[in-house]
C-alpha cells in the first residue's frame, strides 16, 4: 500500500522538513528573524541537528541563506510550508467537527496526520469544511492573514476594557498544558472577557471570563489575541 502513494509524494518534503518549513513560515509571517537557535528550541532538537537539516534544506531549494545567516524560505519552500499549515488546520477542524476531539487536543493530533494528506483529500476537506479562514484556535490559514490583522495581544489591553478572545497564537498551541488551562477556563475564540487588573511588577494580569477571574502571566497573555469591544 505504501508504494502506491509514492509517486504522489515524491516532490513533497519529508515530515521533518515540513515541520521546519511550517515554523519558519510563522516566524517570517510575524516578522521574526529565522534563527537556528529558535528552531532548535521550537522543534526540541539539538542545534547541530538544526544546522545539518538547514544545509539539506538549502541544497534541496526549500530555503536560501547567506552562509547560514539571514535564512529565508524560497518561493518553493513558502508554498510547501503553506500547504502543510493549511492541511494541519483543516485536520484540526475535521477532528473537532466529526470526531468531537477536545479543543486542547486538536493541535497535537493534527500534528501527526498533517503529513499524510494528499492534494485530493485536502480539496475535499476544504469543501466539506466550508473553506475555513481560521483554525479552531483562531490562527489564519495561509493567504487569510488579513482576517487576523486587527486583533491585538492581550498584553496591550488596558484594565476595564471588554474584549472578545479571537486567537491563541501557534507558539501557545505547542504547549498542551497551556491549552488545557485555557480550555478549562473558557479562554477560547469567541469568548467575551474583560481585563480586570494588570500587575506589571508581578508580570501578570487578571481576566474576567464569565463568572471566573483568571490570572495569566504576561508571557502567556502575549500569545492571546483579542478584539476590543465597546
Ligand atoms: Zn490551530
């Protein structure tokens, strides 16, 4: 059975390379410099492993660099990154809608499946899921970045401001414990909340969500994007 899909996947990056491409895409999208040390941290691999993999990726035309510095995706790398991110996000929706997988589990489950989806299945997923522009965590599918452009990190919100939770950034999606915490406390896209207190000296803020008051570290709050409401 494995053989029959070989032709279709021949030009496709390996799952490892797809993971690298997806992280680099998010870094470039957010205007962050792509640095090997940050890749090592995000992918939980050693810096020498990253160096070797980046060399291979450059050889294969997924990325370009100036002697290992100023790393950037090539158009081919950017397209492949967009594809795997889109498949990841569509998978999250499929798991949520069809299998009722809890919100906090979607990302980790989709991480396994995203590498196995073919062009045909992706097309069917898009149609069946009504062409979503955001993932269940509120992150934009590639090409829909403008949808999230007016949402701001919770860290920039003044006390007393009412907000709608819109987006939990991809970086936070990689932290399963944090996702469970957010889900348990109702801090999910669409929820109404109010910043009740900001304690800068303590690096925390309090968020009123429904009848609950939740304390968040500013390091976490910066990955929660909201829309202000009057
Ligand atoms: Zn997501």
